[in-house]
C-alpha cells in the first residue's frame, strides 16, 4: 500500500498488525522521509508490535526509530562497480557495501561488518 | 408430513418504516397514501393512536388533531425490503423459504432437527433474529402454509399446532380467516356456515357444483390443505434498501447519518446469509428531478457497515450531491468471503474475515487505488504497472528460504554476500536539469538531489508504442553523482526533456 503521509502510514501499520500479519515492512525512505514523527508514535507502534507478536522492519536513510528499535542495521556504501569504463558503453554492475550491526537490545552490538555486493544482475 | 412455519409482521407498513427510522418509534407517526401532506392516513403508531389519530383520516384533519404528528408517505420499497429481511431471517434456519403475495414468509421446518431442540425453540430463535433486524414477528407452525398462517395471526406472537392436528385447530375458527371471496362469504353466511369446521364438513364436490371452483378450493383450505406447495426462493445476490425523505437534504452529515442506517440494514441482511458485501451502489433522487448513482467497492468482501460508511463519507466529501436529496436507494452486492487454506509449515496468517476488513480499512485510509499488489500492465513501457486486488497470501517457494540459509551457512568468513540491487522508482518520474559538456553528461540537478556526474553507464535507447498516439523514445543512463548516489535517468527524445526514473538503493 502507498499511504499518502506518515500518519496514514503508521495507522496502516496498526491495521495490518491488528489483522494478524507477523511481519510489516515500512519504507520511509522517499516522499515520507521529509516528515518527522514524535517519539510517542514510535512507542505506540512498538507496543502494538509486541502485543501482536510481530516484527516491523523500517527502512530509512537515518536512524529514526531511536531508542524504540530492538535491532538496528546500517548499510554503508563502499564503492560502485562500473564495467567497461572508457569503452563505448559502460555498464553499471552493482555496489559494494558494508553491513554494520549498530544496536541490538538483547546482545552485543558492533563486531565485524559483513560485506555485501548488491548486483544489478543477481 | 411437512411442517411449515409462517412469519408475519403485525402492522407491517408501520414496522417497515420504523425499521429505517427508529428515532420515530416513540413519536406520533402517521403513514399516508399520498405525498406532500395529501391523501389519507393508512397506518399509525401507538403514540398517534393515543393522540386521537385513526386510519382513514384525511391528512389535514390529522394535522388539526395533533400538532406534533409526523406524517410520512407509505413506501412500497420499504415494505418489500422489510419482507425480504424477514425472508433473510428465515433463510438462516432453512434453505426453503417462500414470500407469498400477502407479504407473509413461509419456511420449511423439515430436516432442521439439529439446529433446534423443539419447534418452540425454533420460533423463539426466529423471533429473536427478526427483532435484531428491527422487526417484531409473529410465528405460527403447522402442517400446511394455511394452518401456519392462521396460527400466526391467531396466536398473536407464537402458536404451534401439533403435527396432524391442523384441521382440528382450524375447525372452531371463524370462516373469515380463510379470506373468502365476499360473494361466496355472503352465500355461505346465508347457509348458516360461519366457522371453518362447518365448511370443512361439506362435500367439496357439491360445494364446487354450487359455488364454482373457488368454492371447492375454499373447502380444501378449510380442511387445512394448501392450494400450492411451498416454492423456495433463490438466495438473493443483491439486497435493496431505500428511504424517501420528508424534505431535501443537502448537507453531508445528515446524509451520512441516513446512509449509515441503510448500509447497516444491507450489511446485516447479507451477514444473515453468511456472505460478505463487496460493493454498494448508492442512488440519490434530487429535489426537482434528476438522480445520481455512486458505486463504492470494498477491497474485500466484508460485513462491517462502518467500512462502507467511511467509504461513502469519503466519496461524498470528494463529490458532494449536486442538489438536495429527497430519496436514497441502496443496493448491496453480496459475494462469498474467500476461505483460505492454512499452510502446514508456516505460521497462520490473518483470518479471512480479518484480512477482508483490514483491506477495506486500508483502502479507506490510503485510497482504493493505493492498496493491492503491483502487477505488470499490458504495455511495453518499462514503468507500466497497475495495482491489482490483493487476493490473499501466496505460499512462497520453500527452496528459496532453504537455499538462502544454505548459501549463508556454506559461505566462508571472508566471502562476500551477493544480493540483488533494487531500484527505488520515482513515480511519476522527476524532472531534471542535465548539463552536458564535450558530448557527455556533466552535472545533474532536480528532485531533491544533484551533483557532478562522476561515472556513467549508457545510453540504452528504448522506443516503442509507435503504433499508438502516444509513442515513447528514451535514452537511459545510470549515473553516479558526486552526492554518492547512483541514479537511473533518461532523456525523453520526443519531449526533449530529462527525467529521473529512480535511484539504486
């Protein structure tokens, strides 16, 4: 679904969790990103998730859930891979990134990052 | 021997009106056979009776007697809806239900022994369910339709005639209960026949010889035999409700208030059949002529009237009626609520009913065209997608998750994980300013991002739909900008403009 604003998005998440879904993906990186929500909204939605025995995965450009997130992962881009540069038609092959565990409420955070290669052909 | 139950609503005209206007239950109310204060009073509420109003009075006379009298025209559509509702109630307990010409409902009680312990319990269940629909009902149960009908009228609430005793039940009752033709009734009265038992004792052939076929039929009815068997009606797929308003309504809140009651009636009737309401059509008749028809479709079949009320409110706020509304007609389209098969290996998802109502609520919240599943549209354009209806949860391929787990487990500590790179599409595409230098792309800005082009891939030329009035011709590039992002942009060759198609996430 494509809610028109952030408030509608949060209300939609509550509806979806109330229906019995166990995993909800909330993509806030885009038009919805520009708006900010009070901490009480995150607290409320976190409580709904706990009560529904469900998980909410939030995608955003920055850490917006703050203290209410149980697990926080950050993907840092390292470099872009272009093939055939200097030739007549170079091709964008993908991006190399590192995945960091920034926060985990029930265990240690940090550690060795995991290298990811996001390929356009995978 | 068959057992038939008869359901009838006493003072049906009044009850059909009060069913849709429950706020008038305590007020003096008179239903008339004409509109706009003309005609005569046909039915009255108890409060109107206490105020001195009686059926047959002229409307002007009734107004003079009681200032507070509420006068409404009688509505044949409201009557039909009330009788259909009664049949819907009967359908919850029997598959064979008939509506006869006198607005009486008959149901076949045979074979329902598992649903009720006794016929008294059946009658109590029918009464309770009809009351929930706003209709007080009288129930009679006998061996035949006629016996059940007379039992319901005579019982004044509940009357059960024991099996095989219908004729004995009818014998002491007055002949007028058989609704004889007036001419035949006069002849029988001149013969001194005033009770049903007297007529039943006569030989039917001799009576038919003297009074015609109608007389013979009357004798058979007096013996408790039916003229026609019970003819079951088909389960309806559309449910109608309508309300004529006393004066034109042009404001949204009163209109939604009235709609709420009508929608509640329709959804509750659909729920009686174990179905869900998928679509509601609302028709408005305007003051001074003209009409309008609105269709509201829920994302999934549901029996929650609040969802349709919210849909109707949203629709009316967006497109209010052009004139004052004097009549509202509502048609609910019923359909099966889709059952879902649970997966043995996966946790149970949402229940079908909960999923249906959730989809409908989300459609109200986000808009019907923003909830669903993205599917490719029948087009050659790369961005051609459409939002299709969400039909339920699909079972993922088991090997996908198993394969992914195996690949993670087997990977070495320093080995890199390969995933698919996603393109976050901009819809609609974002207009850009692109500066070129020495035949190449130099700088890009627009849509909240911008920077010098560090590296680029492309162009890929794409053109199509040249056989239509709206062809496209584009040159696509993947550009890495100095802001760190990689974007897919294209130049529209026909319109000579640059657009951003998306960003690699």
